């Protein structure tokens, strides 16, 4: 589970669903491992101290970037409906 605290803790389930949706996995906890594997980054469960900052950023950045894109798309869709 993420160490970051959400502003609205009740939104955790929805954020996990969004993470799973944008990463194409069923389990949001597995999303980062799937993305790392796609990019050839040796991310494993547990200690990953040998990863470079660049490698870690590629995994987290892709997940976060895709989540933001999807949230923007959803917001635009909602605005167009009104």
C-alpha cells in the first residue's frame, strides 16, 4: 500500500481502480511491476535499492502520468455533458 496520504482517504478504492485501469492490470498493486517489466526495469517486491533514480522515475512517472491524463479526459467529458 502507498505511503502517501490521500486528501480524501475514502477515495482510495476509486484511485486504485483508476490505477488498474490505466495500467491494464486487474490488481493495482501489481501495476508498477507490470510497467517495470514492459520497460525492462528489474523492479522486485521488497528491496530495490540498486535501481537508479531514472529507472524508478520511469515506472512511477508512467503510472502517474497516465492517471492524470485519464482524470483530465474524464473531467473534459463531464464538462461536455453539461
